[in-house]
């Protein structure tokens, strides 16, 4: 329908002009564009997403440790053949070095691969490999000295007849020596993640897993020969990875769960007071498969017992529990929408805080 002109020459648009399919389509598109930050694409968030994310992290690090143990076994067997005529000290040093190096590097790389960002995996590997080499050599020497000294004391007290007594007294020396191997692996993982707080947890987990693996090793029948070494080393790698993951989950105080989006089900523990979130690999938390998220989209600041979410882009506000703004004080279970991705902020030390309310700071 053509537009009309009144007596003054001005264009007159009536309601009939606005009742066209083209106009209705454009209005619908504009309404949907305004809702992007406020609606979820699929259903409501699952209350099990946090549990699933924690289990996923535990399984991934445990599996990484198991794989690292298997790879370490292969290289250790090769070294045994190469050092067949070498001294027991050289063989012991090669054993501890290779186990610490390979388990530490494997867990570090697979841990970084959870981000699904190639550059972050490359950075972790570039840090982990030289760190593991240096730590493996230094701590391997310490582990060998401790083990040799303790074994000498055990042999000095053995009557030369009671083999059961001897085997029972080998558990502790091996456990202590392998705990140092675990410490080396834990240091490698912590250093590669570039977090001082995390280093304490990964070192503790590595020490615990290494001790348990070494302590249990002598329970495997010696008659199995190489199979005994395979079982012992693989179990040790598994225990190192599991111990790190379990301690991290037990000690976490603040973390983020991805409820909906391209990384749904993932969990990120917040170790720093200032955490950036965005689509860029330079962000502390990188959210992929969401074109509506800016390279550095928002920041989570923890200070003086309060946690604040800030949008870093004036034209891209955040949505927290349905409220839109540039800055919010958030608390346990606050749901944050960035682009089409929904994340849930979790905080363990929130029992004394009220729930269900959000303080908008902008």
C-alpha cells in the first residue's frame, strides 16, 4: 500500500501501513535481539551440573595420572634395558626421574586441555616440561638418598631368614621415596597452572598419591616381574592424579559451573582474587562456542569477603538472576548470563549470607 500526503505535503503513515508481513518480521527480530542476554536457549539449569562437573574433573585428572603412569612404565622399561650394566644408583635415579617427569607432564597437559584452547595447552607444556626435568632430577636425587638410607637400616635389622619381615619393612621406605616423586609431579602441575594457591594442593595430592602407590607396590607379587612394575607404576600415577583432584574439590571455596552453552558441565575453581572471563585465550576462564561473548567480557573480583561481577564492555552488560547491569555483588548460586552462556557462581563459605537477593551496583 502506498503512503499518502496530506495538504501540507507531509507524508502520512496510517496503522494500515504498519500491518505488513515485512514490518511484523522486523519487529519480531528486534524483540528477539533484546532478549539475548535474558533468556536461556534450553530449559532450566540442572541442579546436578555442579556435581557432574566435580566428578568430571576428578575422572579427568585420575585418568591423566593413570595414562602418565602407563607412559612412565614404558620409558622406565626402556631405561632398564639401556642401563642393564649400570649401578643400582643409576637405575634408581632413572626410575624416579622418568616417573616424576612423565606423570607430571602428562597430568599438566591434560589438565590444560580441559580448556579446549590449543594455546593454553601449548603454554602449559612449555612450562611443565622444563619444570619437570629440573624437579625430577633434584627430587629424584633426594628420593634416592632417602630410600637408600632407609633400606640400609632395614637390612641391618634383618636376620637374613624371615622374608616376610623384610617385605613388611620395605613398604614405608618405598612409600616415602615415591611420595617425593609425587611431590615433583604435583609441583609440575601447579607451576604449569600458574597459581600459587593451587601448587599447595597439587603438591599435597602428589605426595599422598605417591606414598600410597609406593607403600602398596610391595604387595604386588615379585613373581609377576614386569607386570608387577606395570601395576605398581600405573596405580601410583592414578593415585597421584586422583589425590590432586580430590584435594582440590575438598579445599575449593569459590568456583564457577557452566550451566548452559558450548562448555556446559565444566567447572572452574577460582584461585585468584581477580578472574577474567571471555572468549579470548588471554582470559583466565575462556568460554568457547559463543559468538556473543567479548574477548575479555567480565571480571570476578573477590575482596574483603565480598565477590563482585563487573562487565568490562559498556555496550555488553551482564545479567545476574534476570537483572541486567554493569556491576553486581554476587553470592552462592547466583546465575550469570554472558551472551548465550549461563554460568553459576558457587561459594562454600556462604552459610551466613542471605540467599535469593542480588545487589546491583550499577
